[in-house]
C-alpha cells in the first residue's frame, strides 16, 4: 500500500517538473531579448529606441499636391431670365370706334404697313361723303361768283356801275374761294379720319397677345396689341446681390432657350439697372442679342452664362491650397529634391470657390500643397500621396 502511494507521488512530481520545463522554454522564446536578437539589450533601452523611431516617423506629413502650369481660365456665372423685345410698341387706334376686324394672331411675324385691325367705317365714310358734297357746293358757288365778277367787270368798263360795286363783287369771289379751300381741308380731315379706322404696323416685328376683340368699343387709350421688334432682342436677367460686383458692361453672354435645343445665341451686357428689386434681392441686367432670324421671341424663358472673368496663360491653383494670413495669401510649395515644404506669400488676381488665379509669387512647374494639414510648417518633411496635374475645365 505504501509502495503504491510512493509511486503515485513520484508520478505527480514528474508531471509538475515536466510542466515547469515546458513553461520555462515558452517564456524564454517570448522574452524581448530573444525577439530582437540583441543580446544584453535592456528592455528600457528598447522602449527608448521605439519612441525615437516613432517620433521620426511623425515628422513626415502626408500631403496631396498640385503641379502648377500655365492655362487659360474663364469664370462663367449661370443665371436665368426672360426674352424681351428690344423695342415694344403698344398698337392703338387714334380715334374711337367699334372694332370691325382683327387681322392677326399672337406670335405672327408682320412687316411694316401690314393691316393689323379695322374699325367700323360707317360714320367715317359719312363724314367723307358730307365733306365731298360740301366741297362740290363751294366750288359751284366759287364759279358762280367768278362769273358774276366777269359781268360786273364789263359793266364797270362801260360805266354801268361804280368802282365800289365792283370791289364788293371781288370780295364775294374771294370769300367763295376761301370756302372752297375750307371745304378741301374738311375733306382731307374726313379722309384722314377714315384712314384712321385702319391700324397698320409701323415697322417689322412680331405681334404679342391680343388685348381687344371684334365688336368691342375702344378709345384711343385702349391697346389692341403689342408689336415687338425682333431683329434685336433683350434678355433680362436677375442677378442675386452677392454676384452684383462681378457684372460689368460689355461682358460676353451665352444664351440658350428650350424652344431651340442645341442652338446657342451670343450677346453682351448692355445695361445694369441701378436698383435692387423684389424679395429675392435681385438686380436686373439687360443683355442685347442679335436676332436676325427671329428665333428668339418675347416671353421665352432663357438660360444665360455670363463670362465674368477670363485669363490667358495664367497661373491657376486650387483655392483650398491658399491660407489667408495677415500679410496676404500664403501657400506651401514642395522642394522635390528633399521633399520638404516652404511657405510663400502670393498675390491673388481672381478667386472662385474652386480655383484661384495667381498674379505673382508662383511659377510654372512648382509643386503646391493642396489640402494643407494644420500641423504643416516650414521645413517639414512630407510624403507626397498624389500629384494632380494642371487641368482647368471651363
């Protein structure tokens, strides 16, 4: 019994010793000295070396860059507006009357002298007939007076009447002549009034909406229609307040309308209204556009692109690469020989949300840091992640 107990205890001790040996070998393999293969290096020394290497790595800042190049740059401002006739004439009759006919439809292209509408001519014709009758009567009286004068002149020559009587007859002839002249004026007036019952186009153009109907009594204050001169049109654009400073007379404008997809029209800024109007706080800008083929009609909705700035062979960089400093705009450039950065002050000619035109301080071929990290300082080493080549799209 005692012998069996000793055997069991010996077996347990043997198992414990084997376990301790295996555990010791495992610990040795995982020890820092074994791992780094540097005999005699203390653990404290290894920690210091790791910190030094980590600090050196943190001094290298990853950056993205932009290669500066000469390029043509143009900034267009997109706006919307409405086509207006360069000349808009309100067509009205000069006299009162009832409309007898209207000889046009909205949007018709007409030419100078074309008949637009007519009034009832009955009263005007009666006035003409009355004036013609009155003139005929005055002419007969004039002829009778002249005949009477001839008779009295013969009588005066033979001494049959005194001179005073002859002068009296001469005055009657003169009065009859004046009556003829008055009747002629009255006839011309009646004929002119008859002509005024016809409304003719004063020039070439396009007719707008009709503002009167057949059978309607109108006066000289009532508008029948509006005539638009379409050989040249205006496009009125609304410019929001923040963009007003970008607009100047003579700027080029590209126009497009839904009625003619794919067609482009060009014009120039002709007038800038001096007042900001409406709740939208917009300024009206008028663009003059040649329209010899009458493709642009008043009332059409128009889209426009105003060229507010244009530079040829300019130094252009992404706007995100600029930093506003007290002395001006600052930018970081990379020395590719040692991948270190340095800052410089540049002069800015024009700024947009995406790109900035540099007037001085940068040269073609330089490498500019675009998205500038906050920790970036002069002399720092950088790791260039990406280089974007100069390519500006309008």
